[in-house]
C-alpha cells in the first residue's frame, strides 16, 4: 500500500487503530452483509460504510490481485 492510500485511510478513519478487523471492515463498507429472512437465503453484498474508503482501497486491491 502506498503513502497516498495510507494517508487517505488515516484521514477518513481516525479510529482505525482502536477497532478490531471485522469492525474496521464494516465501517469501511467491505464486510459482506447477508440478505436472509426465515427460510429464504439471498446473496451477500457489501454496502454501507464510507464510500471514500472503498474508493481509496480499490486500486491497491486491484494491483495486489494481479
């Protein structure tokens, strides 16, 4: 991860050092949220959270995946 991404994360999630992994993923909007109701089971989606954090993490994740 580069310095620009790290700076963006520090600026947008100042509480990052005091959160657990799942809490940080949920705050950033990266935790899968299941759509289930009784017997019906739908797909899991990522949504909510802070959009600017997801946008800052997109390109580093794409580079890491390649």
